[in-house]
C-alpha cells in the first residue's frame, strides 16, 4: 500500500512539474514574440529619428538610388528631409583636364593583367584587375537592344574577352520573361560608332566613361559632340566620377548612395587601367560606399576614375569564369553593357 501511495505521489509531482515547465516555456515564447514585435515596430523609428545619423543617411542613400526600394525612406521621411540628407553627401563636379594631363600612355604593347584581392575587415571583400595596356579596353553590349539584356560573362565570351566587368545602367524593371538590361540609359559607343543613343541630342552632357583612340580614360560629364572631338572609340553612360585629375570628388559624407555592391574603373598615372568589383549584401561582404571605393582607388594610384552600375549587376569575369559573388539571387544579372579586355 505504501509503495502505491508513493508512486501516486511521485506521478502527481511529475505532472505538476510538467505543467510548470509548459507554463515557463509559454511565458518565454510570449516574451520572445513580444521582443521581436517591439524591435520590428520601433527600430525603423530609432533608425530614422534616433541619434544614429550615419546609419540613417546610409539607408536613405541606398534606398533612393534604387527604383524598387525608395519606399524604405519615403515611408518614414518627407521629401524635403530626404533631399536634405542626400545633398549633405554631394559629389563635387570637377572638369577633367584633357589638355594638360600627365598620364603617360604606354608605347609598347603589354598583355599583362594583374589580379588582387581587396578588403576592408568587417565591411567588404572584392577583386581588382590591373591592365597595363589601356588600348585593350572596349565596350561590349547586349545583342538584343530593347528585347533583353545579357550576362556579363555572355557578352565577354561573345567578344572573346579575357576579362570584363559590368558597365552602364538601365531602367530597373523587367521586360517580361526576358528579364532586365534590355534598354541602356545614355549612349553606347564601340569602335568609334554609336551603337545606342537614348539621349538624342549631341549637346546634352551626361556622366560618361570613355576611352580615346590612344587609350586615355575619360570620366565625368560629356556630350556626344565632345566625345567625337576627343576621338573617343569606346563609351557608355554612368557615374558619378570618383577621382578627377588626381582629386577626390567626395570630400564630405559618403557619396549619398549608401552601402552596396560596387563596380568602378580608373586609370593610373602610368596609363594602366584598374577594374574594381566589390561584393555586397552578403554576410561575408556587406558592400561599400562610393567614398570607400574612391579612397581605395586613390590608394591604388588611380588619378581618374568613375563609378559604374553596382548592386545586383556588379560582376567580374576573368579567364572564362565569374570570380566574384554577384548579389543577384539567381547569380549574374542581365545587363545592357560591359567593359571588357580584348
């Protein structure tokens, strides 16, 4: 009888203990759900109205430079406040001096391409190529303007390129099942011929990346008339310029475009071309601001440089394969143009 009573008592204690544990777990789960909801609701207000101005400015810059995610900023801030934030990260407009340039263009041909890893601990990782012969650089483009873009690697292979990076911009919208990159913005010039012109006016200046017949890199605002006068053979439209005449264009703020994957191109004083791609939107590499890209290029000896299309488009191709990690969920993103090395 005593044993039966003891067993009954132990069973009752176990049941009470299980009930207490269930209640404890329910309490913990309720607390966790509350914390998640509380953080989710209050964090946007803390970011946009709290003391962390650098974080706020970075998020606003990243949101407003994309067509699909502007709501992240406009939902919480007025247009006046957004414009105020963006204007505090202004990129200075410096006119490139093409008459008194001290860049020494190479006389003999050099097939050398140097590859380097670049990084900023805890922030970003990327790749840099140095092409000693600037006359090897050309602009490639999709074979189906207005219909569909192509991958950077596809355009590179179709031109028998050794290396390539994505180039100019395009409306951030899909053209049905064909995807993005069908229609470039601005102008595309290849082998001295205008292959695409969305400007339709020889006097209108836009941010440009171009190469002259001698291999000089042009960056900044140019119109088609000027490009013809400077004997440009390769060109596409994008910006802003990051380094002009050896001077940085961003001296206050971070450039106003937030943190993202980046693609850029520049020229050193010895004429060599530097191609740079920085991965972003990943745990191992968050991305870089325009100023960080600018400062890195100056550190590498670049005297003229411009930003190219970044974000999910950022891609670097070398010797038959893509060597970076594009942020696009499907891998490479279809683009309208690339800069490649023949």
